[in-house]
């Protein structure tokens, strides 16, 4: 938190970088809302239950919570002065964070369910050509790209002779063995990635609570630091993974979220310097 009544009065390079990163994250958020709706056209049907509909919009739910959460941490770690932290405001911020974490916690659950469905994929008996599925309202998926199987598309989607439903319950999504293998790897990365981000949330929350008590060092700080280093390293490696599979937007978005939380880390670092300076003066 800041000792200044208007911490943004000195709009230096750090603040400009934060403003750019936060703006990019908002634009990326809009893109993922559109992407969720696009994919849902292939994965949902009239009989889809509530859980399936929530899972179809996992990214939208997840990013909504992240946008609000990073805004709250910006308030806690930089924007609000010490005097602004009344009991009611602290309760309100904690209440908002609690519901954000609930939304974010839904993500690894949804990714786990998705991974289990993929691992439970069933072979489509008697089908050795996608054109046999024309008119059955099925979609072919490969590397997270979905295409409706029609008379115009069926010949160009896959040369395989063996196909699977990667969503056995609804039987809407068709994949060949290669596509199913890629989908399994990508779903596994999604799950690990979501867990790494949750570890970062808990680590930052511990930082905030300790620094609220004017603590800026110690064993817990060291554990939190290494937890974040490992988690951020995993996330950076996944950026490379997304690039390898041609998902440049995913890699870009991942890097921007890491940059967004590096901004929060900068706020925490400045706050620790203030605590240490006040301790030396005292």
C-alpha cells in the first residue's frame, strides 16, 4: 500500500508499463469471450446440463475473476493509502477476493473434468471416413480448432481411418488418434497451468497479509518467494509450449498475465522497502 494520498500523481515509467499491460489484458479478455462462444457452438447442444455449460465458458469465468482480482491487488498493494484501509474496506476487499478465488478454483476442476473426458474417449465403431458423419451435427477437432463436418469439409479434415468421440457423453466432437494425443497433452498443460496460478495467488495473498503486519522478511517470505519462482518458471515454459503448437495468442496472453502479476510484485517490493525504511527510522 502507498503512503501517498495520490500514488499515481507521479506517472513514471513503471506506472505507464502497468497501464499498458492492464489495457492489453482487457482486450485479451474480450478475445477469449468471443473464443468461448465460438467453441461452445460445437460443444454444447440443447440438452447440455448446467455443469457442461459452465465448463464451456471456463475461460470467461476464469478471466472475469482474474481481472477483478488483479484490480483488487493493485488497490491493496499500491493505489490505496494506509489511511484508506478502514475495517469495512478491508472486509469488502477480502469478500471480493474470496469470490474471485471461488471462480478461479472452478478452472482446475473444469480442466480436470475435461482431461478425464478426453482420456475416456471411445472409438466410433464402423466409421473409417469422416464423410460417413455428414449430416449428424458432429464437429472435428484438431489442436483446439473445431470444424463442422459437412459434405464440403469432410474430405479435407483428416486422412485417418480410425476416429474417436473425445466427449463420450454428448458424442459431438470427433478426433483422430493424432488429434486425440495432442488434445490430451494440451488439456494436461491447462490443468497444471491453472494450479500454478492458484499457487501464485496464495503466495501473493500471504505476502499481502504479512506486509499488512509490517513484516518484510523471514522464513515464510523465503518459502513464498521460491514458490512463486517455480510457478512463474512453469508458466514461462508453457508460453514456449503454446508457441510450439502454433497457439501464439495463448502464449501472448500468458506472457501478459505474467507481466500483470509482475506489476503486483513490483508494488509488493516497493511496499517492503517502505516497511524496512520505517523500521530503520523507528
